[in-house]
C-alpha cells in the first residue's frame, strides 16, 4: 500500500465582503497564484478551531461567526467555512508563512468575485461557490 504522507485534513475561510473575497496571493518559483486562507488541522483541533486559527494567522482577523459551506476530499478532507462577523485589521497576520521560513511570498488581498473565478485559485473546488454570489 502506498501512503500519501502529504495527505492532511485542512480548514479554510471564505471571507466575502462588498463583492470581493479575501485571498492569499502567492508568488513562488516564478508563478503567481491565489489560495483560500487556511491550512492544516493540528492534532486535537476541530476543523472550526483550525479555521479560526488560520484566519488569525493569515489575515490578522478574529472570526466570531463561521458557517460550514463546503467539504471535499483531496489529499485529506478539506473543510471550508463562510465568515459572518469578524474583528481586527485585515492583512495583519503574523503566521509562519510571513516569518520568511517558507519559500516565495504571501500577501493577503481582496479580489472581486468575478475575477476570482477566472484566476489560478486553489483549491479549484471553491470556485463553484463563488459563481453564484
């Protein structure tokens, strides 16, 4: 049996406001692409707890209201939550990604929903939620 050691359950947040979605712009190895804020679920953590932690680490916000909106399997189970209310200053995250230990760069950005469905956005499954918003 082959075991995928990269398989890890993940959680992320969909923060949509004024026709835009919060994304992380990634520049890595000469490529530019975007990802939904989120990351791996740590041992002992629920998907909801992981989503809250990732929102703080990557976006610098504290989320008070999260609603599950999507779950799928792809190298582990992905859990995505729609953000209702949040506090804090967008773009002030101080997670591991920003400390220079990762390759490439991370930048929190607001992207119009109509543009988000036509750019390199990962995971691609999330685009189906954005089309009808």
